[in-house]
C-alpha cells in the first residue's frame, strides 16, 4: 500500500494543474483533489476526473470508440468531456490530458458478497453490450494469442531462473523464487496443455464468445451505485474471449478469501444470469485460471526491474503469493468437478 501511494504521489506531481488547461475543457475549477493517479476537479459543471494519458492517442481513440459502442446498450460506463475543439483530449505542456465525468458510487468491496454479486451481474451485462465491437489496432486484438503468450511467459520464467542461479550470493527473493519456480513452471505447462486440448481456437472464431474485455477488474475500477455496477478506467481494454475477463474478476475476488469455491460459483451464477457460458468456455476458463499470473508477474517485475520498489516490498509480495498454493490447488480441483471438465 505504501509503495502504491508513493508511486501515485510521484506520478501526480507531474500534472500541470493550470487554469489554461481547464479552460481547454470549458471548465471553471474551484478545487482539485488527488485520488490514486488522477485528480477530481470540482467545477462549475459538476465533479470531473482529470487524467494525464501515458499511452498513444490511437489507444485513447480506441477507448472512446469502445465507450460509444457500449453506450448503445449499457450506460454504466464513463463519458469523456469534450474540449473547445470538440476533441476528447488536449495536449498541454507536451502532455496529453483528458477529462471525464465523475461517476458517483463507492468502490466495490470484494469481501462483501452483495457487492461481488452486483459486479458479476454487471460484468455479464457489460460483455453483452460489448459483443461485436471491432477494431484494427493489432495490440488490442489478443483473441487467439493466449497460448503463444503463455509459451513466451514460460520461456521468460526459465530465463529468470537462470538469472537467479547465476547470483553467487542469492538474496531472499532469489531463494523464495528458486524454491518455487519449478512448481509454477509446471503450472504454466499444464495451463498450455489444457488450452491446447480445448476448443480455445474454435471459440475465438465465434463472434458471440468474443467481446471488449476490461482487462483490469480491480475493486477500484468497479463502482457500486444504487445497487448497480459501473465500470471505469478502460486503459488496458482489449478484445478477447469473455472468459478472459471473467477469469480475471474471479481470481481477484477470491484470492484474499482462501480461493473460496462457493464464492467463485456464485460469481459465475450471477454472471450467467445476463451472459450464458457453454461447457467449452468453462474448460478454457479452467485453463486460464491455472496459469500462475501472480507468481509470473512478481518475478518479471523483479528481474526486469519494471517496478521501482524497495527490495523488502518484492520479498513481501513473492512470499505472500506462494503461501496460497494449496488453497488454489484445492479450488481448481473443486472447480473441475463442479463444472464437469474432462
């Protein structure tokens, strides 16, 4: 948590909070309030969100197109505020900024069964509305690429293993990583094997199985208002199988609850109240859930120095992630039984 606050504070310090910038969006701002990596603007036209964009204009236009498409069937996503020039962004002091309407609501509490149920139902609705969205940005269309991606990640894990073994004086992170890496490498292989033996590629060719996926369903990106779920921050959105998002949501919602199978089953039931899944999708979902994303990502961030964390923060995280091995094993076995996966 401290690392996250420090990172956000450092990022927010790079914003230009200028009257001239606000005027580009026809706003008179009375106050600015930092929250995570954005600012809430209290304006003459209501509360807004100011966001500095650290990705391409093409990616921003992709998000805007997706929101317009979804809004035709599902209103509970954000709107961009237009500039004087009727654009969704402006370039100010060399940086790209956009402003969005603030959605009232509280962050989804993954420990609260009612919140999780509302979010799961909402996700099913969101995916139904997002079905049929198309784009020609190659890095945003990942449907059909998961098995290749998992193979690359397996190679990376083996590379990180070679790096750790080269260290003459192994630190605590190296030791925890090396004690567990073979176990997690085997899980990656199992995930790939299951996906290869499934109808994965066939599903990728069926239009009703492929949707715009949010791809970052953390609790703070799902807001609850009037007992309905609203979805924000589509920065990482991609086009993929809908079970990609469902897998992401289930694992985020249950990993702090000892991988509770009952909670996962309720999520699926609530999701399917608005968006049905067939047996082939459950098998792909199972294969996706086996992949040890938490272990892979902490190893990648450490050995490639992608995160500016202290050594203690990395050690704390990898220790936490290997503690739940048995819980997740039991969960996966029970999932396989309950959803009749061969």
